[in-house]
């Protein structure tokens, strides 16, 4: 395989911002669909067992996303298109996600409701799984850009900008999409998030044009071979996989409420609209996380990433535990803000550290494995907590927060023991 087109040349902030735009669209889709639109769509179809239904749809859809993300990373490593290695998959994912995201709007439409309502649940499943498939075609091809196009001394900054766009996209979803949803404009919300994702994919492709170099034609790979080689690597970096496991455990704790927040607020704080409650918590949390992610990303390029990540996991464990033990909405918001400040480094620095450790000529495959920490964590969290919440009571939601705190703690312990600074330094020095 030809070597990656990584460079030691400093990238402009304008380029880094442009390169990261896809993360705004992707996270707008994921947060809006997972946390706001999917629970609402399911409520339109069934009443009994809705948490389990959401959990199962979330599990299988997100599991599909994990597989697709890995395959997209591997295939993009070998793509010899004149458009570049990563650009074709980014554009395909961004453009084809749009019609699938908008699909449920047909049974929500008054004029078409009678025709499509009997097929509503299959339509939801097809839409959600299609959304996960195509957003992760683009996502799987995007992450290797941190290795391909960004020098090591700027990856913390680039990852912080990525974290900013991740939070900004999530904030639009939590604030804007909940308003549309609260006003019975769920169909409009679906097309809006899909359209923004398509637009950010186009912008991203234009920004990296000419810098995203294609692989050699001799490196092309078939889909079958990519599937066979999904978990085969030429260069094994053990510390990388321990990092992924630690972050996966932490993200399971973070994602535990993702699919069920609407139901949580309906039960815990019934005097407040669940959309309004989620919007307030999400707005506060995302603003704090956004600032924390950007600040920690820039700081990590100067003082290192490990200590910030370790502190992130342990503080998140404590804050999550207190979130489950309070019955005060104000105190819940305060603890959510504290956890958000703690998870900022997790959002920004884990991908930066992963890109430091990934071999350049296997960047797509390795960064796809890094996506396991977010994708697989979401799948497992939706299944595990969906089963726990079959009976939605205050006790089962409290159990959700306790288990989440334990997962953060376990992630911190794994990271502290299996990802020592000495091994990080040796691997990064060897990669140079």
C-alpha cells in the first residue's frame, strides 16, 4: 500500500474547521434521531413496551453502524478514485442518507397517514437502519483524515474543533429539533437534519479536495476481501485497543440515557414538558461540553492527553452517580453540567490519542476500530438499558445511573492500568 499523505506542514485553522464540518451534520442527525425523533416515532405506533422497542431498534441499527463504519474505513484505505481516498464515501454517505432519514414523514403526513400507518413500524426500522448505514459510510471514511491530513502536533486542536462541531450539531438537535417535535413538526425535523448532513458532506468534500490523495490502483480491494479482513491488521498496536476498550466503557456510561431521556423526564419531572426538559438539560450540557472539548483539545497539544482523559472518566463517574440520586430538577441540571465539563476531554482527546497511535498506512481501519468506542457503546447501551427499562420506574432509572457510573469507573481503571504514558510515548515516537 502506498503511504498515507500525512504531512508535517501546519494546517490553517480555516482548513481544520472546514475539514470538521461533517461532524456537525452527523451529530445533528444522531442526537436528533436517537434521542428525540425515534422515541417520538415509536410513541406514534405503540404504547406498551415502547422503551424495549426503542432499545431493540437502537441496538440493531447501531450495531449495523459499527460494521459499516469499519468497512468504510478499510475500503477508503484502498480507494483509488480520482476524487481521493476518503471523499467518495463521504459524499455517498451524506447524499444517500437524506431520503432514508425523511422516510417516516410519509406516515406522519395527514394526507398519507391512512396509506402508510399500517407499515409505520417497518418504515421506522428501515429509516433508522438506513440512516445509521449511510451516516457511517461517511463517518468511517472521515476519521482517517485526522491521520492523513493533520500533523501530529495539531491533532489535539483538530480533535477539539471536531468536538466543537460534534457538540454544536448536538445542540442544534436538542434545541431546534425538540422545538419542531414539540410543535408536531416531526416530519419537517427529519428532512431538516438529513438536509444539513448532506450539506456538510458537500462542504467537507470541497475543503479537502486536492489534499485527499487516492491510493494506488494496485491497492484496490473488493467488498468481500474487506469483510474478510475486518479484524485483521498488519501492524498490531496493543495499547490502541486497550484505549478503545476504556473509552467504549466510558461511552456506554455516557450513552445510557441517550434513547430514553424523553421517557426519563416524563417519569421524574412530570410537570415539565419532556421536550422542554430535554432541551434545557441538553443545551446546558452541550454548551459546557463544547467549551471543555475545545479547551482540552488545545491544552492537550501542550501538556499531553493522558492525565486529562483519566480525570475525565473518574469525575464523570461521580457526577453520574449523583445525577441518579437526586429528585431535584435544578440539582440534576447542575450535576449534568459538571459531568459535561468532565466529558469534554473524552469527546476531544480520545480520537486525538487514537490518531496518534494509528499506523498511517492502516489509518482508515484503525480509526474505524476507534469508532467502536462510540458506535458499539451506543448499541450495547440501548440494548442493556432498554431491557432494564421494560418496567419504567424511578428505581429502574436510578439503576441506570448507578450502572452508568460503574462503567465510567471501569473505563478509568482500564485506561489507568493498560494505557501507561510510557507505552504511549514509545508508540508515538515509533510512528514518527
